[in-house]
C-alpha cells in the first residue's frame, strides 16, 4: 500500500484542450496533463483523463499511471462527468468549458490570448468567470498577471507548477554536442533573435535547431521561412524528438537556448534541460525567468547583443544548478502536491 493510498477516494477529471490529443501528446500542456494524472493516481485518487478531441473509439485505460481516458466534445462533457461520478474537474486553458455544478479548478498554462481557440478575449466575461472558479497558473509571473489584468484580489490565483517527465531526471549531462535550440520554430519563440545572436558570437555553425512546430503549422509560410533562415545561416536542422530522444539531445548539448518574444507561461524546455544538467540561457518576458535557476542566465528581452553576451558567458562557465533544486518543485511528486492543494482549496471555497 502506497503512502498516499488512504487519502480521499475522490474522482478527479483532468480535461485537455481541442488543440492536441492527450493520448498522443505533441505539446507541453498535454504532457503535463498526463503526468498530473499519474501523480494523482499514485496518491490514491480515481482519475479520468478527458481528451477534447472526440473519437469513435470506446473508453480505454492509459498505460502510464492507470487513469481512464475518455473523449468528449462540449455537448458530451457534462453527461460524461455525471456518468462517471466526477467530484472535481481540472480544466486547462479553457475557462468557459461547461462542467456543470461541481468543484472546478482552472489551470492556466498560457497568457489570456491562449485561453480561447479563436484568440478572442472577453475581459468582462473572463473576470466574472474567474471569481466563480479556483484559478491557478503554472508560474508566479502568470498568476500575478491574471490577478492584475482581471482585477482579482491579491492571492486569488495560486501557482501550480507543471511536472517534468521523469525521463529527463534519469539522464545525465555529458556535453560535447554544441548548442541546442529545442523549441518550436515560430516567430514568438525567438528564432530570428537567436540566429542573430549566434552569428554575432560566431557560433552559428555549432548550433542545432529541432525541425519542430505544432503539427497543423508545418505547412505555414512562417514555418517554411524560419526553416530556410536556419539553413541559410549555416546551422543544423535536426528531426523532432520523442522525450527519450530529447533527453539525449540535452545530455549532449554544451548549451540549451530558450527564447520568447511574447510572454511565456513558464517553459518546460528550460526545466527539462536543467534536470538533465545542461547549461542554459533563456530570454524573454513572462515565466522564463522563473524557470531559470542560477548559475544559468536569463535575459529580460530577446535583444540580440544581450543574448549574444549571455550565450558566450554561459559557454565559458562549467557550473550548473543542482538537479534537486528543480525536481523539488517540478518533479511529478512536488508538482502534484501543488495541484492537490489547489483541489483542496477549491473544495473548501466553492459552494457546490
């Protein structure tokens, strides 16, 4: 019997978004949802993992943690939650998803423009909705932004850190493989700034960019242009990776770079890289600073000259953070503890 098996046998549903399947995660949010389900199941909760991409397949059980995986669209979700006796629903990035009269936690992974598939933000409606739920965010920076933007009381939005896949903690850094840019090839991920900074530092030919973006954007003009810029600059394009392959990429990297030109909720790439032990430079607004542990370096903006200096300086230093500093907060156990605290807070404060 595990140390958590005597805890409340609540049934908790964790709901994904329509952007990617939780059964075959291609993005950070989906990986986080899967790992939370594992962490909750290990604590003795009954967990449903709800895929927002409707499927004709019957309900099935996940192989990674014992959570039951179900599919539902907006019309089916409420009846599905009723049928399975769900006590608490954890919604991710979708504050207007209807879950009926039950305890609800809303976890936000992105800034408000990412909370609606249309990209439209109804400030008044959102402010009202956030007072009816228990909102949390993956970083303190994002939590503070939500509080101030929507006029909520101080402390109304808790921080629920995302868990890191244990595969990264099981991998050790060795270096010798050059500079790695593992984020999606998108304008907002700072590809241009990173290329310019590498050129300024004379390091472009040591750099590898993963040939990776959101699947439905692979034919976009933006993606095609950025790929060509990387090739023309003399950097290497490498195939996208599964988590075990990415862990090996981090292990081989002399430096990992993660950049954002728009506010980032937090950033799994910096956390994964640091758990492996890779040196790191981050740049940009939002939660990236929070995800960067000393002696790794963070630049407040993606300004080319500052980024080039940081890259050169970090390559010259052999020091890295202790893995435990990252894992205590972002390992599955630590991250799940924060989610459980949010669930308990919701149960204590919501009149349902």
